[in-house]
């Protein structure tokens, strides 16, 4: 793929989705243990052989709401995106953008509510935790007062606690780096800095163009592999389940087909056609109907196995042709959009001329 095609591919990616990064940060309520906390001589404890780990300042349930929100946020982003630049960020297709942002906003609201409740009860929670530590320290170490003093000092002041909590979402556009501004660089250093920055920008641009091509190819392979994996999991569920075909299993395939369409920003028509064929052929029956019809049930199993085989074979194929088509498709879209804008502008200009003539 030449430089022009690389740039077209990058331009299409920029139009077809955004990069998203979600951050869930909260106080973990842990502190690294020191040898003296346990009444040990620091000079006799070697890091090569002994790791004291961390102690939990609060019971696990005190921070469970934040852990749950964090896991749901990361699961949402990972299920709706593709890793870009080896996971440095996540690519979110436009078709999933509003759905993901709506859910992200809901999780942000839950986080804000959990944060307010935690901060309101922080003083009381801290005192209860310290009291529990006092009872436990007596049984753990020969000098419980020293351990309790260390634990108490590890609790942040209530006035500083709020800054330890943050729920944030950032959206970015994919863009290759350009030459950097030298206005803040001393004149005597500009020549050397210019050369270094130009070289760095060129190397970064070459890398992001190459990674963009790999990224699109990986996205195609990932969706195909996930199709095969889903079919295998459905077949295993039907083999091991007491009822054979379960409605939840069929609903899972229906939902996957819908999600595939939203995530298929590259335009993998071959895989999409296979899924549509399976949907029309096998998802018009209910699970109960399959359980009552052994012939139909066997055809369903054969259909799922056939889809898994096709998806796996496609995943192994070189997606270079599909990647190139994706770049060209975006170029055609841009050309058609430009023609439409020019056409509308021409019509508007004609209307303005007529209005001027009438006046």
C-alpha cells in the first residue's frame, strides 16, 4: 500500500470512529507493609526472599461499589471497541458511539452517587475500621500500638479525600503528527531541534500509517474469530445443557449479529452475509420448537458448526484486499460528499442571484 493509500486509510479511520479512553480512579485503601509494622527488624528482612505486600485499611465491602463501576466501565469499552496502537487507546466505531456514551454517562452518575455516599460516611467508616484494626492488631503483632499508629497515619485527611476520586472519558481523533512549533525554542537551538523534531514526526507518521493498516486487518480478523468462538460456545452449551437448545443461547446469537453490524466499520460484507444467512435460516424458530424437532435441532448444530468453520477460515485469510477496499470506499465517500456540498453551494448561489435580480 503506497503513501497515498496509507493517508486515505487514515482519513477513513478518522471519519469512521474515534479513540476513547475511560478513567475510573478511586482510593484503594491499601498501604505497603513495613517490617517494623509487624515487629520485625528491617535489617534482617531481605527483599529478595520476603515480600510483605499491602494491608487493607478498610473492609473490602467499603469500596465494592467503585470496583463494580470500574469493572463495568472497562468491560463496556472493551466490548465496544478495538485496541489501537497495541492497546495504547481504543477505537470506537461511530455506530456504537452514542450507545457507549449514554452508558458511560450512566456509570458516571453511579460513580458520583457512590462517591458522595462514601465521602459523607468517611469519618465514621474510618473510625469503625480503626476499631476493628485495634482488635485485630492485638492478635497479630507484639507491639499493636505501633501497627495502629501506622494504619491511622495511612488514612488521608477528609479534606483531601475528594481528589482521590475521578471518573473521566476522553475522545480523540486519529491523526498523524505534524512538524512542531518552534516559537518557544531559543533561536540558537532551532536548527538542531527542527531536524530532530522533523525526524521524530516522520518516524511517528510512518509508524501510525503502518499501524493503521495492521489495525484494520486485525479488526476484521477479530470479528471473524469472535464469530467462530461464539458458535463453538453455543454448540458446547447445547451439548452440555440439560434442555439442549436454550432460548438464551439463540438470543445470544441474535444479539451478536446486531453488534457485529455496529462494529463492522470496515465493511466485511462476506462475514456479514454469512451471519445474515444464519439469522434467516435458524433464528426464526424458538428454542422450544427446536427441542420438539430433532431434525431441525440437528440442522441448527450443523449450521453453527458450518458458520464456525467459515469464520475461522476467513480469519486466517489475508485481509489486505478488504483493507484496501475500505480505504477506497472512504475516498469515494469523501469525493461524493464534496460533490454534494458543491452542488448545494451552486444551488444556493443561483437562488441568491435570482433573489438579487428580483430586488
